[in-house]
C-alpha cells in the first residue's frame, strides 16, 4: 500500500506484474507451451537419437571389420605355422612335408620393409615440413593455393607409374651418387655393399626415395593444416617483440604443430609399410636381404605376397604368406595407433 501511495503521489504509473502470478501455494506455474513448440522439440530429440545410432553403428562396423580380418588371418595362418619345421620369425626357409625349401622368412621381409620405410621417412619429413612452412607463412595466397594443389596431386599418381619411374629413370640417375656413398661410407653397415649391383638400381636406396615421394603428399597435407591452426595471438605476440619471420616460425609455429607433425609422419610411415607395386618393380631383382644395407635388395611384406600369387593354390604355402600378411597388419595397425595417440595428445610447446 505504501508503495502504491508513493507511486500515486509522484504521478508515476502503478507497477504492473508481467508474467504468471504465484498461486495460493506460493509457487509460480510454468509457462504454457504451444503444440507447435512441443512438436519441434520432439522432432529434434528424434533426430538426435537417429544420428547417435547411425554414428555408433558406423564406428562398430569398422571395429567388427577389423576383428573379422584378424580372425580370418589367424585361421588361415595357424595350420601353416604349425606345419613349419623352421623358425618362422628367424629362418629364411619355410620347410614342411608338402613344401620343402620354400624361400621364405619373416626376418628378411621385416628388414627390407622397415629399412625402406624408415629411409623414406627420413627424406620425406624434412621436405614436408619445409613445404608446409613455406605454403603457410611465406608464399603469397594465390601461389600457396596453386602449389598446394600440385603437391596434393602426387597422391593421385598410380603406384605402378612410380615404380616404372623409379627403376627406369631415377635408378640410373642415382647410380653415380649411390656408388660414391658406397665407396666413401662403405665401412658403415647402412652403406655397405649388398647382394645386388648398385648399377642396376634395384636397391632399397632407390625404393626408399620413391616411397619418400609417394608419402610426401600425406605428410605435407596434414602438417600444412596443423601449421595453419597456430593461434594468431601467438604469432602477433612474437612479432610485437620484434621477432623475424623465421623466429616466429621457430618459436610459435613449429612448437604448436609438433604433435601434428609427428602424427602425420606416422601416417606416412603406415602408407610406406603397405606399398606393394612400386616396391615390387624396383626390388624384384633380388630374392633376399643379406645385409642391413641400403644397397641391398629383397622383398617387403606386401611385395612378397603380391609376387607369390601363383603359389596360393597350395594350402600350406598360402597360409605362410597369409601369416606374413598378419605380421604386416599388426605392424601397420601399431604404427597408426601410435599416430592416433600422438595426434590426440597435448602439445608441449
């Protein structure tokens, strides 16, 4: 009453309640909902449930597919492994009553696969980082878009084209340099003479360079996008302190993109481990790897399996190659799992 009297005396309007008034029990009743609003809300909830189930089904499909592949490889490989009289992981022979003296061994395949892929990674990663830094912080916008498209187009070149280019064009061009390395650094096992002629070009050295070119688009694309996500505030703060362009890259861009660069490298390594046709064309001149040398020959897991397709009619040899495929499957899966772990981790700037 006093408030109303003061409002009346001052000539101001009386206060008007806006909204539902409290009931007799002192509680405010809820606002009434229209039928249209209720239908929209129900439709949204139904859409969320459908999308959630579809996304869950998609994820489970991948998991089930990987599980089925694993079970298939194990079922097909176990009989051959049990029938083998030699050590499958250390011997170069696969010896059974049905397939004696089969030239096959995980040790040599593992050496060639890891050595060629690691050598490719050593070449490709610095190049990819340099290209990514140039495209994101040095090149003009128009040139950056054009150059990015050219690098990405490398991923569209068929493997067989890379293999033919490697053995017919690159290998002869690399022969003088490979011979020089062998003469000067031949005392080091990595550059020692292998079981193939360096002049022929069918060596891990040539295969590694070809693999580096093949995985370069993958590493460059991921690294480029990571570098572009560098917070603008970090870059501007470094520039405000008087840092040069290279100091900005070194102090802000590279530390921020460290985990993404490592993850991209692991993805490229997984691609190199599974390459088949290009490596088969280059390394098919040698049957095995006798040394831990870049100037050696031999087969990778994938190229060995592809080269022996004619032997898949017999159950035991087929199971042996499937066992090799299982080892490659586990190796590639582990590499990609490490890449995923690093990509999801925090950046330690």
